[in-house]
C-alpha cells in the first residue's frame, strides 16, 4: 500500500493539513493499464478527497511532453471537462488530480448523458482542427498531434487481434484473418485525420459528483485519426450495447452539433469529411467510413479483451468479446448490403473469418455481455 506519510510530504500544500496521520489512502480499481490510482481522503473532512495517479517518470522542465498533462490541457482548451491537475512530482511519476467520483457512463445509461458525450466529441473535433492560439505553443511539445492511426498502427492492431484472440484464445491460425483486414485498415489510414481521444467509451466518461455533468478521463493516448473513431468507440461500446434507435439519434446529434458550431471556413475540412462522395451516391462517404471503423475498432477491442485474459488472467473482459465480434460482423454485412460498390473480396474473406471466430467462442461467452 502507498505510504500516506510520503504522499502527505509530497503534496502537503495541496492537502492543507497539518499531519500525515489525518490522511487515508485507498487503492482504486483501474482498467487493465500499467497506471495505478489511489483515492486520498482527509479523515477530518470526509468529503475532501483527491486522486493520485502513478505512472512513468517525466521531465519537470518539459511537462507538456508528458502525454497525460498535455492531453489534459488539450481537452480543457477544447471546452471539455477533465480532472483538474492539482500537483505533481515528476521524479515519482505522481500526478495529484481532482476527484470526480466513482460513477461512470457505464453505470448510468442515460440518453442525455450520451448526447453530452457526443457533443463533446464534436467540440474537440472542431476546436482541434482550427488554429487556437494556445495550441501553437502546446502542439510543439504535446506528442498527440504527431501520433496517428496510420496504416502501420491499424495493421499492428489487427496483428494484435490475430495473435491474442485467434491464436492464443481461440486456438485458430490468425494469418488469413490479418491478411483479410489490410484493405479495411488501408482505407481508414487514407481517411482525413482529426484529433481523437482514442479510447472514448463508457468507462472513460465520468459523471462528475459535483454537478452531474460528464467529464472525460484516460486521454493520454489521444492521437490523430478518422473523424468516426471516437463516435464508434462510444456508440458501439461492447461494455454498454446501445440499440439502433439510440445510435441513429446520437449520430444525428453529432452531425447537428457540427453544423451549428461550423460557422467559419476554418471548419471546412470537417464538413468535407462528412459530405457524400460523388462516386458513391448511394451512401455518404462518412457512413462507409463509419462501417469500416466499426469493423476495425470492434476487432481491436475483441483482441484487447482476449489479451487481458491471456496476459493477466482477467476473465471479467471475456464477456465483451461476443458483442464486439457481433458488431464487427453486422458492420461488414451493412457495408455489403448498402454499399456494394465498396464491397471487396477482402471484405468477403474478413466476414468469413469473423463469423468463424464467433462460432468458435465458448458457448458460455455467446451472450450480449
């Protein structure tokens, strides 16, 4: 357990207490990352709490090179609530944060909160795409604008799924699967790139305890990618499956939010990404991208869930494999049926591979999770 005396000495000013024995330390259950989180509480004032994140050490002379610190600033500049940074110790890799509470969007499936979340995606998509003055200095050090979902990254993700889901979990050779994903990954790599949270699902949207609004966490891996990336992560989240009616309404909310905020030529690149393509009049280009992103994102998610079991014996992620694969299969079928001009032999082979993976899942996992 973390020594409360060391925590007190490190952040004595922030706590405003006279004695380390007035602090209590509680480890928080995190996701399957290497970062650790602790809740620090004042014994005297039970409502006074903080969260301590422990991650890698960083250079105190260049804090904006730290992905968490720079990510926090970027989302804040975009008008999105994130936990306030109250203090840090770069030599320990410690960052003291505002405590937002314990309730996530996963625990409160509320359509208005989903609408807030979708509007937040629109804000960072638009605001990061225009030249905000504060970004000029920040972007020189923040790593996020140099990271991208290029082909190498997307292909790596599918290789990860081939290894952990197919080979290690299902005991299936994943070579043909990964080969069949390359066209899909190439398509997405060639799409216009916008700022993406990268892991924007229901567990990373907090319901702030002070006002009941949403706040965004786990943003340190943000990078540039297709405009549909975060939408897919949230609306096709295997942890909280949404019905088609909700998804349709929330996609309309996103498009409307972009439209009402799009009052300057600076946003024209965003609008171009959402306009229909002349060569495919049957289905808007961004919806084809949406189908292909669902395929990519859900297959990567299924691979991650399998890897948590393979590497860390985390069985709690296994029930989410089935809904992820079902969403990938449904997106492939929708692409085939609604955009035959975009349908390829690689897609045929990928649909076969995904269907086979679904049939190979243990019977006890063939549920909605």
